[in-house]
C-alpha cells in the first residue's frame, strides 16, 4: 500500500495579478501542494500566514507600502514558513539571497527554474529544517537593515548614470547598452526597452529610469522616452504636435504636455 506524499500548504504573495495567476497555474500540477491563499499585498500576507500557518510561501519583495521584507519582520518565528523570494532585482542584488543560502525566482522565470526552486523547498520541508531557515532569514534581514541604515546616513547623491540594462531571457542574464536602446515605454510596473527590433522588460518606473539616462534620451510623453540618436525624422501633425519616426519604424507622439522638452530635443539633432 502506497502512502500519499505529505502536502505542503502554500501561500502566494504578489501585488501583480498575472504573477499570482502564473504561480497558481504552475502549482496546480503539483500533487503535494495545497494552495491555501493568494495575497495581493503585504498586509494580506501577514494575515494569511497567521491564519493558515503555511509550510511554504512564494513572496514578492517589491510591493508598495508593505514590502516582502516588511512581511518577514512582522511574522512570529513560530509562524515562519519556508520562503521562496520572487524578485525582479538584478543579479548583483540577489547575491544577498545566495550568500544566505535562501532561494529566489528572478522575474521573469521559466518552468524549469520554478521546479528547481520548488524541489529545494521540498527538501527543506521533509528535512524539517525550519530552525535553520529562521537563522538564515534573520541573517538576511540584519544585512538588509544594516545596508539601509548606512544608505540613510550617507549624504544624498545623484543616481549613477545608467549606461546599460541587465535583462533576462530564459535562464540567461545579459546586458543591453543604453545607447542601443531606441525607445522606452511604460509597461505597468516595468519599463519596456526597444532595441534592434526586440523588447526587453526591466522592473522600474519610467520616471526613475529617465532620471538616470543620459542627455541623448528625452521624455516625450507620460509613457515614452526616445533616444534622439535613433530618430529618423519628425513628422508635424495638424494640431501642432509631432511624431518621432524611429529607426525601427515605430512612430511615437510628442505630447504637448512635454513641449518644454522639444527645444532640447531638436537642438540635439
């Protein structure tokens, strides 16, 4: 007589609905997983963990108001599940997880990477390594708090210029030079980079990205930034606006709300 595998009660925490749906879909195929809650923010996560006391939690880090790290700080040790961090941090930032032997999924991740993380969680679960996980979690939070304190005490400095973007394709991480990006567009909680006919997503806002780009980049609307070196022509419109014709054939409207940028834009040409 065979016995059924012990099921891991699981909670998903992510402020993006498509991300929650994707994880829930992947977990449906796992016979030893029981999904007990899907949370759209940190407060829901704290409530769900205290109510269900799950064995496993997929935890998004970058959430508004209450971050994933805030969630961990507010949980009692007795309720702490195994945690798989879900993050859009770049490869340098995720070293914090690797140093502390904690698992993470770097967005966007594929099915193979998901299964690898889940298998590691199973190993920890069946080995009853909760005390070890708590030690690792405390060590990570201590490192992060020390880094935050150091950053807050330092004098404010201008952000470092953004000369290249780290992007992910499957399991491969690589760089796209800022100068090779023709234009950028807002895509929810991401910025879409358009380079050589391809699109890459990076986790950021258009405003934050604009503050770190060089003078060749000009914001032309609420949703678009263009690289002036990639403009083929400007087409005047009947209402006094212009279309920027990009070298990939895309035509982007120069919003009159950003008209104060137009003089600098044409001067750069």
